[in-house]
C-alpha cells in the first residue's frame, strides 16, 4: 500500500509466469477490421484508453486464415502472433503514421464516456518497438509512465483527471466503477478478465510468459505501477538558473561539469518530494477541503501563531490534529498526510542547521 521509489523497484525481482494475451480492438473507420495489442497485465485492460503505434514502422492489414478475421499490426511483429506465414495473408501495407486518430470500440464499458472527449484512439510515439508484442501498444495511463505521457500529450485525458482514469484503490483492488470485478485484487482478476474477453469475442490468443517481475524488497510482494497524487517542487522552472550556476563552479574532474552533471541538470524533472508513510518529517502544508487554499508554514513560531497552540514536537502524532482557520471562509485547513522524501531532508541540512 506504500509508494516506493524507482531505485527501490530495482532492488528485487522474481522470475514469474504471467498471462500473455492478444486482444482485438474493432476499428470504427474500417468495419470488420481490428487492431491487435498484446499485454502481460490483463488487469490493466479495464483501464485501456488508447493504443499507440510507431509512426516510422510499417504496419499491415492481414486476413487471419485460422480465425477468418482481419487484423492490423506491425509487419515486423507478425512473428509474435503467428508461427508460419501460411496462417495469414497480407492484404495491405502502410506507414504507422497513417493510423493516427483512428478510433475503436472499447474493451469494457466502464470508461466509454471518455470517448467523446478524445479517448479510445490511436496515438503515435517512437517508444513503441519491434522487439515484442504486436507494435500496437495498449495504453492504460494510470499504470504506466509512457502510457501516461503519451495519453496526456494526445488529449486522451487532461491534468487533474487522474482519479477518473485509475479504477484501482491503494490496496490494489478494483473500485466500484469496474462493476464486473469490484473489490477484486488486480492480480486475482487476471483470469476473470481473460474469461470475460473470450466471452465477448475480443480475445485473439491467450498464453503465458516467463519473465522477471518487480517485488517489494521489504514485503516480498508483487508491485503494481499506479498513478498517485504527489507534491512536487517545480525544478523545471529553475533549470536555466541551475545551468548558469553550474557554469560558475570549478569541477574536479572537469568533464563532470560539461557532461554528467550538466546533462543531468538539462534533463531535470519536477521533483516528487512527498511520501505516503507515517515516519518522517511532515510536509508543512495545511490545505482546505477543496484544495484551493494552501498555507505553507515556514517555522515553529509561525505554526504556533496560526494554530494558537504551543509546539514542542514536529512529528506527525504531535501536529496532524492541528488546524488553521481559513482566511477565505473555507472552515479550517488541515495538514496534508504526506511526509518528505528523506533526500529532501538531506539536501536541507545546510539550512536546517541554521534553523532556517
């Protein structure tokens, strides 16, 4: 139930056997023809909002002789679905960029209302490779970094809609919007989702794959990638100043200045500094229920003045109950539940020792 960092994800993997399924997506503009996508996480399929193709690769429309169906997939990935060329006939070839914007029938009805606003279409991005799958990548933006990036850039959803695209709670169970699997742990739902798709005629092929999967190094339980709300420091707004200051520094060895460190600064991202844990330094933000009014407390004295309470301890158990009267008529402001990333605390040390 606790979010962990990318560094922690890399600390433990197990070789596991997971489902590997090929699923069809009937094309609105080409009746009788379907896109085919492959995934090893069937539990993400109820959250599908788009497909992604590589604009520079060649795609084909084929007739599947065994199933008597027409499919579109990357030419270089025909080998992923078919054992021999005798199983299909190529009807047409075209560049991936011609698929942009084509829409399809959703797998499940849970989010089909989003289609009117730009969901359930083909997006283009070069992260799609010809190393695995079908060259048509299923996009569940709540459960993948590339999925999120591609779907946001293509207007599949908008910033602030994250709760609407994530039908899985913090314990890894489906929310009530996913009516067929409500309350079910996502990994346990795989077999039920596969069965449902078979019944709907959307399952092209179901198999398994042996691969390396990340586990929590503390609890030895499987991890899931899931979008969560977080507090960020807008580092990108400081990029030019950071680069300018780097140029003023004397580095030993000198190449670090122009290469490793400069490249890191040039590619910097906004920094997620919040962690969903109990132990740690509480983030000093008090927020109204609607999230519109935010007070960032800068010192113990300021917190005492704002709350009218004497402060002797800054740990959660001593300050979480404190409230600040709203200046905007919004009742009282309450502290956000998150604590700081320990690396933020480490970086604050030079200032903290001066009681800044």
